[in-house]
């Protein structure tokens, strides 16, 4: 009986070990090719592509705003100012879309991490089950080997006792593996929840920062336009003042010219006396030079 037991025990040992190794090796392959992980990775790639496209649109919208501002500053027409407002609206929409794609990428990353954690937990469960199966196979092989050494009389009793002991060991190992798998699943769930919370807070902070940045940019642009308008108004006022100041001297010159004329008109009354004196003087000279005819030219 012992020889027969040995012959039947050896093939069982050889058959059992490769099966356990195959199961242990197959677990990582299942994890790597997990459908949930593949799906989450695809979703993340799509979200990343959308984010890149949204970022490109934001850059183009900013370039359009800059070009519209430059044109408005140069032409200063209502159409150019309206074009600036339109470009700003487009930039705001593009920024909002970019923020949404950023949040989508963060969510996709969280989903991928959760899928990987779940796949890892499943792999751990499969690995634990494989180890339990391997342990069962080893215990069965050992039991068969020990049973081969036992006597015929003790065979029945020994088999019963050993089977009970093996069952107890298997149960303990299964309980330990289940506890380990449950702990791994709980840890993965907590990690995924923490990552989701962190991503949500980060996305909210990014959205708030983006909104504040847009508001600051709008406020600066508005202040800049107000300053430009004030400067243009001051320049126009200075030009008007200069034109007015230039017009005043002309009036004063006219007034000054009129004043000498009036002054000349006032002493005109006294002029006859002076002229009379002037006329008398030549008369005296004529008296002194009486008899001398004037020289002809």
C-alpha cells in the first residue's frame, strides 16, 4: 500500500505545483489588461486632447484681443471698440471651456487611479486565492507523502485527523487572505477618495484663480482704456486751450492797433497849435534869408 501511495503521490505533487505557479503568474496579466483601466486610460487621453485644443483656442483668442486692441488704439472707431469687446467675450468663453477641460482631465486622472487601484485589489485577491490553492496542493501532497509512510491500521484514523488539520489550516489561510484583500481594497478606496477630494479642491482653486485672473485682466484693460480716454480728452482740451490762447493775441493786437489810432485821434486837437508853430518857424527863416533865391535843383 505504501508503494502504491508513493506512486500516486508523486504525480499529484508534480501536477499541483505548476498549476499554482501558472495561477500566480496569470494574475498580473489580468491586472495589466483590465478593461476598466483601459477604458479609464482612453477617457484620460481624450480629455487631455480636448484640454490641449482648448488651450490652443485660448491662445488664439488672446492674440485676437491683442490685435483688436491695437487696431482700436490706432483707428479709435466704434467698430474697432466693438471688435475689442467681441474678442474679450470670445476669450472669456475659451477660458471657461479650458477650465472645464482641465477639470475633466483631473476627473479622468482620478478615475484612472481608481481603476488601477481596483485592478490591483482584484489582482491581490486573485494572488491570495492562488496562494491558498498552492498551499492546499502542498498540504495535500504532504499529506499523501506522510500517509504513504503510515501503517494500514493507522491509515484511516490518521487520514481523518490530517484532513481535519488541513481543513483548519486552509480555513485560517483563507481568512488571512480575505482579511488582507479587504484591507487592500479599503486602502485603495481611501486612496481613491483622497485623490478625488484633492483633485476637486485643486480644480476649484484653479477655477477660482482663473476667474480672478480674468477679472484682474478685465479690470486692468478697463483702467487702461479709461486712462487712454482721459489722456485723449486732456490732449483735446489742451489743443482747444492752445487754439483759444492763440486766438486771444489776435484780438489784443487789433485792440492795440485801435488804441494808437485813438491816441492819434486825441492829440489831433492840439496838433494845429504845433503845426502853426512849425509853420511860423520857416517864416522867420525866410525873413532872415530875404533876397537870396532858392537854388534850383
